[in-house]
C-alpha cells in the first residue's frame, strides 16, 4: 500500500447545470489485494503535475505526503480487512454525490 493508488480521471471536470456544480470522475475505484489493514478514512492528493496530466491518488496513509491534499474522506468508522481485498467504492460521478465536487 505504500504510495497509495493512482486515480486516473475519465475526462476533464464536468459541469452539472442541474445543481451548478463541477465534478471529476475517475476510471476505477481504488483497490488493494492481499491487504491487511484497519483505516477510518482516506486522502486524495495531487501529485503536482501540470494541469493537463494531473493525477491524484487515494490512500489510507499516515504522515507527510509531500504533495497538495485535495480532499479528505471519513469512512464513518473503522474499516478492516485481513488478507483480503480492500476496495474504496467511489460514488457516481455527478454534481450531487461525486467524490470531488466544486460548487
């Protein structure tokens, strides 16, 4: 899990005119196989690349990342996995419930 999971954007941020919000969508939900961990949240951060190739990562991680945090997410309680697959299921990509929204 060191280094997290690289999220890849589906496309440029989209505008949802129904709720006047911009949102970003990603190609897949982060997943780690053969994982043993307890976590209560995640951090999405920007790796500091140019806007045209910007990549973000989601990971349960402690300490300094050395990059710009984009958002933090509380899982609403401790999530555990022992020798299994840990997946963070991302919500639908829209202006109402998308993982990254700007109003």
